[in-house]
């Protein structure tokens, strides 16, 4: 789990594997510019048992590199870069600033199959066990007034160049707030907020789709639907079958034992409810403790846990070890 430090515009972080069946990783080739990062597949190797995927990295950035641009190019949500880099100006960073890329993830608890969307994490996981991989993308979710629901669902249709049928609630909102009368149907094009692709869920009215806007990934921006970068939804829609199960969860705290070390990852969400985070953390630690054999126990550094609770970085953080009980 040690972070690797890569020179910006001289060495690319090695997230890259193909979307097609797994093949050996190609020889590394350094990019010439930021554009070389664009479209990098977020396909992470996974042995079907490990609870942690990916790796963290650090790159050097210039004053022209805003977090909005970097998040899009590097495959992160805006929120992920903000949380991981609290001392870096997201709009005008100092030349030569080091930017932490939180590229390791604890897989959410529960069944690891199909698509799992973790709302407070603003991230989607698609499990591909036959290929030894997990595909993961940052997402935008619903606002406080129109939250993304916690549901078990499935994909019932895949749509290319979808038309948008604004629901009554959205037409009312646009009329009252902007004096705008939305049409009953918005055809494909630059005014269509669904972007170039959409997947319809069995749950009425909810979609996983692209966007007609540059920003919004890693934010509460939708009316309950799940929004991806356009190249991400294109990759995803080509990879998933109709009928695939989709589980949308609310897991602000994730925890895992990897080897003999204990790791946590905290995503407090917009409300940043410390009491709720503490309750979720206790439940996760109890789950880990229950998974150990009778001769093992968790030894957790409370100061590290408290520091991450008070200032959550969204990173996978080591907070303890597994020890053997005295007999």
C-alpha cells in the first residue's frame, strides 16, 4: 500500500488495463501531456478475495491545472481530489504542488457482484470476477431534495442517444426557479442532460447516464439518477449485460483487514454527521472482528481513527494491526 511518487508529465500512474478480457499489462510508455491521461480505463486487478484494490499515487501539477480538469482527466470525482488535498488550491494551485491521487479503494461490504453504487463515496463498482477485475468510476448523485435512493435493482435497458422525458417535478422546478418551460421531450443533443448513453434501472424513473456538462462528478447534482463522465458511461454500457443486478448503498465508512493490517476509508457525505460516522465505524469494526479466528483480535490506534474521522481524506488509511490472542 505504499504510495508511489510519479513525476507529472513524465510518468503516468499505471491504472491501465483493457476493458476486454484480461491480458498482461503492456510495457509502460510515458505520456507527453495531460491529454495522454484522458480515457484511461479504471479497471483494477482483483483476485476475488482481497478487500482492497488499486494504489495511491502523487503527481506534480502546475498553476493552470484546476481540480475540475484534473478530476476529469485522471478519472476521479472532484470531491475525491478536494478531500485528499485540503491544502492545495483547487482553482489556482501553486506551480509544482504535489497532488495526492487516492487510487486505492476498500470494496464496499456485502455481496460483491454486478454493480454496486456507494452514495457517500460518489463511486460505482462493477465486479468482473471471471476476468479477475473490478471496474470502478466516480459518479454524481442526487441532491438533498432529490436523493439517490438506497435500493436493490437491475438494468432493464441500455440506450444510445437517449431522449430525456423531464418528470413533472423537474418541469415544476425549472418553471418556479428560472421561469423556464421545459418541453415534454428533449431529444439527443447538447441540451440533453443524459449525455450520449443511459442505462435504465428496474426502479421506476432512475437511470445511470452521462452528462451534457463538464462538472458534476463527485457532487450532489442530479434528481436521483447516477451521473458518469461520458467516456466512462460509454465503457460501462458496452461492458454490462441487461439484467445485471444493481445495488445502491449508503456506506460512509469502509474497513478491511489486508494481510495483518487494519484499514479504514471514510466518506462522510454532505451532512458530515460525526455521530453517524462513529456508529458506522463501530459496526464495521465489529464486522471485521467477527471475521477473525478465535485466536486473533484487532489492535486499533484510536488517535489515527479519530484524526481520520475529524478530517476525512477519503483515502485508505492504516489504523491498526491484527494480533494473536494470548492462550
